[in-house]
């Protein structure tokens, strides 16, 4: 029997519901059902990021950066994402395959192992694809850096990119296939030609090479990464996969800093969905990332917990118990007891540019909550004399707002699409053009 595409989608959705939400049916943002859901959002007050423990209000960037920002960051480490022991590891880099041409000579690629120096078998692999013309001219390329969901071999059809040997989820996308047969299946999420044509390099690693995305994945990653002697260094409850993935992004940044082909001062860290949560968390902690982009990161990412719209703390902790630290479970159904909300996570990135992207039918991720978080993060940008998000109301669909905080809501469902990438590249172009103008005017 040959199933139509629609029937196949419906079959996959029924079969894998609960395992993956990649084919979310969604409801329209303007529909009656949506309005009913919106009417259920409880009344809440957002924590004021500028209000200190002693009741005073922060009024300048100095006291924000040296005091309040650090306190909020520590709070996130302790109660939400964890503060994983990965930072104790001594990391080395080895170039697995040197520069070789790909994409019909337009690009050069290389693969790098980022490994534990005390346990060299423990590594994750960074794939880097660079614009050939930039490298041939002896220039350094700016970089888009992001984790991928199913292995580096899935983002391009190039045959000689190594295949991940780590655990792979068996969900509606991989459907039980072997890693080798997944070559190129994520091509539409990673428009490499477009990125290369715009003059950027792309650096990516498989999230599952760092922490496998399953409930015992943290245990597996401890076995994988740490030697016996190193294991006494950590507290189990402080481990969370999102924090592990963010650590991976920061280690990739360590590598980029020492690669002569790449411009470490122009690195855009981005991620979609759960990997967008990791990109925001990496960007909040690490000032070396010049631009941070979250695509539909939703609960635990760019949206406000207190709205309880779509996915909530209780449901995310139940379905993905390994993503956050143990303390976070105490906030199931107690959003108001958290001392922070996600406008503050975005605000931790200030004054660097950040872009939040939502999709109209991706209601699980609460697009309106993402918009409100972006808008409320503006308070912190103002301390730096910057305008945050230049919009009072949710903009019309497919309209990008580009300020120090960028935002769009795309039509359609959950996913990272061509439209999203076009905006991300424009945002990076605009930011980097501005910074080079500033340099010239100094
Ligand atoms: C699930 C999860 C979300 C996550 C998404 C994804 O839908 O509930 O929190 O963002 O998967 O990563 O695609």
C-alpha cells in the first residue's frame, strides 16, 4: 500500500507522539481555539531584573555587570540549567581532516575532534565548512555556529563527512535508519550554499556526541567524558543536558579562537528548539559570542515560564527529565516562585545583539511569550544606552524587526526554514557592518 504524504505524516505522528513533536499539527495564531488558550494565561507579574536583593534599583551598566548580572547568572546555574562539571575538563583539539574542497569548489571543509586530554577517546566532532574565496584571499571568515540534531553527516550530502558513532534517537525523522543513511536529511534546515555565498563559515557538531538526548543520556555522557579520577569533581544534581550542550558550544568557541581561518570576534551562535535553549544559555554565559540567535526555543528557552502557555515547567520536566538540573523540578506548577523569568535570560546577553524567532503555528513554544520576553529584555539594553526590541506590539507575520534585539514570527509550523535563515544572515550582516564602521570611526 502506498500512503499519501498526508497519511504518512498522520501515521508517523500517531506512532511517535510523545517521542517527538516534529510534526506538530498546531492551531492558527488567530483562530478561536488560540484565543481560548490565550484567555487561560494566568495573571502574573514579571520579576524586575533591575531590582536588587536590598530593594534598590540598578540604574547603570556598571552595577548591572558587576553585581546584579552575576547574581542572576548564578541563580540560573543553581536552579535551572545547572552548573555542570564539564568545565573541569582539560580539553584538546586535533584536526582530523585538513582543508579539502567541497560544494563544487565553493567551500573548504575540515573536521576537528574536541577531546578530554585525560581521556582521549572522549570527544565530540566539529565540522567546519568555510567560503573558499575568503580563505584563498588570506582573510578570516565570520562563523555561524550551532549544534545539530542527528549527526554532522545529516547537514550535507558530501560523502566524505564522517558519520557519528554516538547514540541516535529513533524518531519520526530518523525512523530507525542507520547513521550512514542519514546523509543530507537535514539539508533544508542548514542552507549551506546560502551561508557560504553570504561569506560565512558554518561550524556544527552533533548534540548527541556531547550529551545523548535521552533520560539516561547524562549517565552515558559521564561515562564517556570523565575518567574515574575526574568523577569525584561533581554533584550529580547539577547536571543537565542543555548545560552540557552549551558547554560544547563554548568549547567549539575555544577552538575557533585558535583557528587562523576563522574570525573569533564574529561568531554567531544559533540553535533551533531544544538546541536554541542551549544557544541562549551558552550566549548568556559566554561574552565571546558576538550574536545569539534562538529559533523557536520555547519553554526553558526564549518564552516566559509564567504564561504557562503551551509547554510548562511541569510538562518539560516530565517529558525531558534530563534537560535541566534537579532543583528545577521544585518549580513544577510553581512558576511564580522562580526569582527569574526568561526576559532575564535574554537580558544577560546585553549589550550584544540577540535575535528571537518564533513561528505562528508553533503554539507549544508560545510565540507571544517569546515576543514578550524579548520586549521585556529591553530594560537591560537601555542600561547600555541601547534600544532593545523596537516594537510595542507583536509584528505581522513574516516581518523582521532588526534592532539590538531582533524578532520575527514566521508563518507556518515548528522548524528552521529558509525565511528564518535569510533574516539571521541579514541580522549578522547588519551587526558586523555596524561594528566595522565603529572601528573605522575610532
Ligand atoms: C519538544 C519539546 C520542546 C523542544 C522541542 C524541540 O517539543 O517539548 O521543549 O523545544 O521538542 O527541540 O524540537
